[in-house]
């Protein structure tokens, strides 16, 4: 089965600033693909070039077999694009906006069907300005689906939402994917990428620094686990650092012992054996798997949302 999106050697410059630096990737049909990185990494610029909204400085991009730079209008008939910020006619209702957007395409879905899909049918006669932040984001996705697209692009879809609204929107994105659509989204939320995406490209300073499934990226860390415990009087001496699987040890300000481990099972067993041997009580043991935040930190030396 051919890939829905193919990007080869994409470069985008603005004067002397190189926003995207020779990146390549492909997205398979029916995949949820994430571009993860901090603000200014080049995520939005990449999407805009792939969507045909901006011309690349160089490189080749195809969506559904169509060159997006040479034939942007053909591509736009078959994709849905949700931008970081959207503006709507403030005096029109949700239904009227969707019906208006539908007239721009050869094929469109009924407004009621779209509003039902994003659980806003009871707001059909409401203006966008009267919706909550989460409802506005759901409406933005409804507008993205108006032409029944095969590929959906979502740029930072949950930025500015509270945690509950963000999780609600994740459910809608999963439903879109369940309909058989390919989804590409940008985000700087590591949990969002881990929850929604089958594969992730991590971008930093215009470059893709890693690309794989979230699980494989995390497994590739030297220490994909952290074991935390309250151990009265413990200090991160050579004996703790020498426990099976341990790659690092420290005692945090609140007195919690934190061990970085490549093998959590072996480290937990060795920690209890050490405690029994020295008659040291180990309390509140917790094993934490690493996250994409740790992957980004390992690759770049700084936190993802810094």
C-alpha cells in the first residue's frame, strides 16, 4: 500500500533563517503521525509546506500521490487542515459556517452530520464566540472534515485547553482515525504524542532528530526506567550506583532516592536485597517508565517545553 504522504529533502528559508533543514519522512495510509517539538522547532512551517499553503525553498512533497507545490488545488480537495488559529464569520451560526465552507468543495458532508460527529449538534444555532475553548476546538475539527477528507492535518490542536478538554479532544481525534483517515498532528505535549501517535518525528531547530514509534524511542534510552523510593538515611554511594541495571542514582531535595535503570525488574530486586543486607527499610517504592520528554532531553540536552 503506498504512503499517503512523502516528504523528501524539504528546506524552507526566510531570508537568512532556515526554518526547516533538509527533512524527509513518509506517512502510511491510515496512520496517526506526530511531529513533536518545542515552539520554533519548524513544525508548523513543515505542515504548511506539505499542505501546499507555503512554497518550499527546495524539496519534494506528495500527498495522496499529488505534488502539493505544483498542484495545491487538487490536494486541497482531498485534505482537511486545522490551523493553530482559526477565525470565523462571527455573525453566522455553526450550521451556517459549515454550509458556507461546504460550497467551496465538489463534495461536502451535511452540517448536522459534522456537528453530531464532534458532539456539538445542540449548538447548531450558536455563534462560535459563545462556545467554550474546548467546543471551539471541536468545531475547528468539524470544519476540517467538511469536505470528507482522506488526510487530516492538525496543528497544535489542544494548545490552550484545560486537561479535561484536551482529553476530550483526543477522543474525537481517535474517532476521526477510526473512520479510516490518515492524521498528521503537531504538538509540544509529550503525553499527547504518546497517546495518539503510532509514530513520532521529534523536531528541534528545523531538523528531525529522531523518528520511530513512541515505545521504540523510549526503549532506545540508556535508562528507560526510574525507580523512586523513600530510603531513610540513604546516600547515592557507589553501592547503590552498582546495583543491577542502575545507570545513575541521586537523592532529591525531598529525600526520595531516584535510581535510573535500564532493567527495572533487576534493579528493584537488587534494591530490596541491598536493603535486607543492611537492614534498611525501603518505603513508597515507585517504578516510572521514561517518556518522550526524557527522549527529547537525551537528544537535545534540554526539556521539551523549555
